[in-house]
């Protein structure tokens, strides 16, 4: 897992994202008349943006991390991700690559949403910060479950919690 975003599997040494950063734009505020399809698209966009930002933010100065991640995440995931990024930096680890979301389902209930994903993380992992040499590589079929919340002030969806239930999908 991408400790900050990624943490290693104990048995295989493979990586599976756990607290990622995406740098895709946040979804625009949704009006009360948005269709279910528009709402689903906004949730999917926010979920993908989270992963993109998670995998890019550690390349930026540490003092910018909170603002960058707050655009796509809320607590408890925001704090979890920032703490993981700091631990990785202290350990001399960077995250590399990209993940591909293969969203299986989206359930929306008011200002809450649940995304089930069979993420392809086979092109991401942890690398030695000094040399850039890969230390781990993710798996191609990584089950991910994410809770998202819609902000009442700006209407944007943000990731509130990411879980990796294990197994394959």
C-alpha cells in the first residue's frame, strides 16, 4: 500500500495504497437539482482526485501538504494521510507512479457516499528518496473501500476514510 498513501504487505512486500494524494481538480458544487448520474460522477471525480493528489503532494514543500490534501480529504483521512507522508519523508521514502481506479459501485446517501474500487496499483509504490530506486510495487487488483463526505459550505465531495479490506477483486 502506498504508506502515506502506501504500506507494504507483510507477506509479499507488495504495495497497496492506503492514504493517497491526488492532484486532480475537485468536483464543482452540486445543486439540489443534480441528477443521480451527475452526483455519482462528482463522487467518482473526487475519489480519483484524492488518489492523484496523494501521489503528488509529497513532491511539494511540507508546509503546503495540509492545504493540498484538504482540497480532497477531510478527517480522519486527512490526518492519516499527512501523518503517513511525514513518516515516509523521515524514512527517506517517496511514492512513485499512478493508480487506476476501477470503481465497482457508488452508494450515495445525502451528504455521504461509499465507493467500492478494484484499484490497479501495479504502477505505483515506494521508492528510496535519495536514489529513486523502487522499494515496493503495488498490486493489480487491490480492493479499496472509501467513504466520502460532501462539504456543506462548498458542495464538494472529499474522502473521509479509505480502507483496504484485503484479498483480491
